[in-house]
C-alpha cells in the first residue's frame, strides 16, 4: 500500500509505503495518519491510498476529511488523450492539475460501457479507462464525442 496526505494540487505533505495483507472482504489498519488540524486544512487536503501489486496499481482511493460539498475544489485542467487498442478497444488516458472528484466519461451518440466511471483523479496522476470502440466510427469522431466532466462542473 502506498499512501499520501496531499493538498488538492497534488503537493504531498507526508507519504509512506507499507507491505500489507488483508483477507477478502476484510479491513486491516496499515498506517495511522493524523487528520489535518484546522477546517481550512481539512477542506484542502485528501488522503490518497493506492494498492500496488507486482509493480502495477490495482486500486486508487481518495478520502477527503470533509463532505464533498465542503472541499475547496477548483475546476481541473484535464489532459485527455484517446488511442486505439487491440481487440476493438479504445483507451482514454486522463491527467489533471488538481483533484478531479467523481470524473464522468460519456461518448455522445454511443451506448458505451467504460471500464471505470465516476472515479477520482488526484493531481499529477494518470488513469487509463478502456471501452469498446464503436463500429463504423473513426478515432476523430470518438475524440469529438468524448465528454469528460467532474463534480465541479455540476456547481451552479
């Protein structure tokens, strides 16, 4: 397990890595991390935990210290790329300059199932999501039809 206490812009305040084992459908304490002291610190920091197995990230979880509506989120600048993959698949690669909370992917004009959706994208990390490439579509059409938004986009 890798963990880091981070500001929303990805600045790491503390981090660690520890070998851990847990039975299926069980929990195991791997570290004790003090919560930020002030309300302003709690609004602008999150705990990021990554399960790494054989050098590959298997899971990524972002835990805020306040409810989502109290996080000091700002509109993320997302870098999005789409490429073709084998077996009729496409891959979307995303990276953000700040925490993008609850990222949603949609492909206008296609009933698409993504390998992941409504996920958190911490600053300065990459996430790849795959999906079936729509029949008779060009890669350019996919790029134009792909819509990406996060919870900040729902704010009035």
